[in-house]
């Protein structure tokens, strides 16, 4: 489960910004928040709105970049098919419109939870060189907090359960220590727990190849396939079943089954409509998140599907009788038909827009106050007020037009 993510000096993000999946103490939709074993409350869904060019995608890309930076060294030595795309190097780009920022490191900090612990991981990088890195842990069972390691340009300090580890004197300055531990001590319970979250518990979907994405998500899980079929039938796509067939040269072919007037026939996914092909690239990941409780990150989800289907997906995550394992969906959107108080809590709606120095600002609806210091009512017409520019991130302007007390 993703708890909180902070980034500074990345692409359009100049100043430190924090994206928070912890539920705030507000009264709406209290039955739609995830309650963890220790009583802490988290959000099952969050959406980021804002104008084109405002920096929405960069918030998600920053988290993807951190994930890639950790996993790439591990995947470079991995023989799994689904590791191939993770080997691609993603550059860490600082804020470009300031000489000072270009000479400062990019900073990442993420809080996340597994079944046994909550972790805080910090990574600071400049031109691919790791300048600082640390990992802390809070045990879920006892609530005890402990440091596991810290690293700076001068030394590595291993602590607590990591104190017995041996680190090479020739540790590369471009290799995260967390990645090194994953390669060297992958059988250690804590190392495996941390790396498994980065590898298996958070997914980034960009619709690059629906076939490969389908292979990755469905794999051999009948639970995922069954849920995908349930969603397809509920969406009335006239598809009764599908199967994935392995071909030569590590290719796959997807076949969909239709029944027309009692006659059953199969066609390939390539023969389906573009909308159906996009759904097949999406629904297995939605199903995986709901079945296994993973965090799913999608840029411009609304551009891929009909608004009615988008609403259906949102409701699956906020209905905890369906989302029983704490799955989370985080996405960017321009769709205003779903921006309302029936679907979202105020702390689930975020905005991004640019300030006068081309720097992106991120803030949630629940913390927004107008120039008189008044908060947004929980029963307000979110979409109408957004279109009127009352939340600062005007959908038709790239820059912030009214910050109120949020800041400039």
C-alpha cells in the first residue's frame, strides 16, 4: 500500500511536493476508506486534475522513476519476461528553469506498507550519482521504529537487522544501496519484503503494448481472469470468454469468444475495436489490483475509456465489499463527469498547475481555501467550480490564476 510520496527538483517540480494517500479526518464517505491492521486510514483512490502542460504526469512519472531506479539493477540480471521493460533506463531530470536547481540533487521519499511493516525510503540523486539514501521501518505488530541503513557520499551505515551485512568497498556511486542489497541478500526476509513492494505491489500502466500487458497481468491467475470476464460482461462488450495462447518467438495471441444467435466463434484481439483492445490492456491490471491489493498508477485514464466505464472502475475501488484487499488506483484525468462528491472525497481530488516560474504546484481539494480562507464544502459542485477557475488549476490555462492561501 502506498502511504505517501514526496519529490523535489524533478522536471517541472521545483519545490518539494507531497502526494498523500492517508485519509484526512473529514466526514464524507467514511465507509470508503481502507482501515489497516493498526487502525490507520488510507484512500483506495486518488485523481489528479489540471491543464495540459501543468505537470500532472510528472507527479506520477517521478514515482515511476524512483521505482525504476531501484528495480533496474535487479532486472538487468533477471530472466523473467516481464522484467524486460523495467531494464530501460529512465533519466532523472532536475527542474530546468533555474541554475540553482540544475546543480542540486533530485530528492525522492516514499512511505509504503506491506503486511508486516511500514517503510520510509529516501533517495537523493544528482546526474545518476547517489548522494544520500536511507531506509527506516516500523513493525506493524509492535509499532517499533528502527533505522536499517543510511548512506551518503562518504560512508554507508548499516543498522539493526542489517548490521550483519557486508558491503563491497567498490559499491558503485550510481547503484542504490537498496538495489545492491536486493542482488546480494535477496533471501533476507526484510530485503525481500521491501523489494517485493517495488516489484510486485505497484504497477505503472501506459498502454504501450496491450498484448504484453495482458500477459503480465493475467499470467496464470484464474482469479484475475474471472474478474476481468465479470467486468467485460457487465460492460456489455458481447465477449463471453477469452484465452491467451503462447506462440513462437515468445509471442502471444489473444482470442476473444463471441456467441451470436447461438453460434460461438473466436476472433483475435487485433480484429476487435480499438476501444476493446484498450480495455484488454487495462482490465487485467484493474483486476490484479482488486484481487491482490496492489497500487495501480495510470496516466490519463479517462482518455482510454468511456466516462461510464471510468465511473464503474472508480466505484469498484471505493466499494470495499469488492475491493477487500486494499487495492489503490491513482490516475490523472480531464474528465469532469466524474468530478463530484458522490464518487470522491475531497482528499481524493488533487490539482496540479504551474506557477509564474514554470514550477508545478500540487494540492488537494480538502486543503484548498479561497482568498477569504474558506474551505470547499463537501457537497459543493466540484466540476462547476473547477471550470470557473475557483480551485486555481484552471483547465484552460496552464498557469495558476488564483492561489488563495495555498501559496505561490
